[in-house]
C-alpha cells in the first residue's frame, strides 16, 4: 500500500480545474445576499452591508478573483488574519462573583471577502 501511495503521490497535481469548480457572478451575489447582516466589521472596517449595497459589478470581480485563487492554488495572507473579541459567557455571573478568564469566550472576526 505504501508503494502505491508513493507512486500516486509522485504524479499528483491536485484537483481538476474544470467548469464544475468555477465561481460565477450569480453564485457570489447570492452568497452575499444570504449572509447575515448587522455583524461586526472586519480588520479593514468592511461589513457585509458594504458588499450588499456596492456596485453591481463587484460579484463579477470577486468571481474572477476566486477563480484566479483556484487556478493559482494560492490564498491571500489577509484571508487568514482575524481578530478575537472576548465576550462574557453569562452576564448574571458578572455581579455575583469575581470575573476570571474562564468566564469569557472568544469570537474570531475574519475578513468579509474571505467569508464570501
């Protein structure tokens, strides 16, 4: 089994990039419209509302961008960056006892475009 794995691994070139793996503007636009609004802004200060109410050309540009990422096999470094906001787990316990680190949970906020 190890020999077969080594043989297959030497010629592996990734997934086929045919039309089944392509993004189109309609898919991107529907995804943007179905995302939850009223969420916190990302590191750059962009919210989903910015994408919802922007020029109608943006889904086309984003579709081309996502297809380019698939073709190149690379993702921008910014897509992996986020910031964490500590949220108190239970508001009632805040007044009845000493608050410790265990009383918080982290919410990670990442790039809106990477969420699309």
